[in-house]
C-alpha cells in the first residue's frame, strides 16, 4: 500500500469531527478603540500582527479581521473569551507567497486545541471599510 493509500485509509477509518466558528467585527468600533487607547493592543495581538499592521493605511480593518479570527477560533473550540485562553496566544500568519492566512497557536490556546484533538485548522478573513469577518474550521480526531 502506498503512502497516499495509507493516509486515505487512515482518514476513512478515523472518527473525525468538524467544528466551525464565525465572527463579525465593526471596523469603526475597532478604529475608535485604537485611537482612544481603550485597548492594550499587545494583550490582544501578537508582535507579528502588530508589526505588520503598523503603518498600514487600513490598520483598523486589518486588526478587526484578526480580532474576529480569534473570536471565531474560540467559538469553534466551544469556549468563550475569558475561559483560560488569552487572545495574544492566537495569531494570524500570512503565507509569504500566496498571502493565505493561517492560525498560529501557543500557550493555553495550543494546549486546549491539542486536548480536543485538533488535527487541522483553516481560517478565512475578509474586510471592508465597515466590517471585518472571519470564519474558522477545525478538524478534530475523535479517536
């Protein structure tokens, strides 16, 4: 049996679960919070996210989409904010060639995902002048 056939057989014989989460954020509210210093950005966003956003013309859109991704991830896990996972433990990294976003986890976020059996994560982001939305899909191995 080839490696591909073994992988396909494993997927067919493994009990998998799909979890999804979606979140919508107001860009205007995010911009207002940023400008009034109502948010400690370093407690919400990773250093990579903040460095990338700095100097961007559409900084509030960019950050609102990433905030939505963090909320959507927590919803997909089945937990809410303040349940032991810090927002800064989740980050969005874009592929250097395609720009495709992916989730990066650390600390309690990673531990929680591992305990649940997360074997694959996918995230989609979109934003306009007014709103930012994120959709997260998790694949869990229930074996």
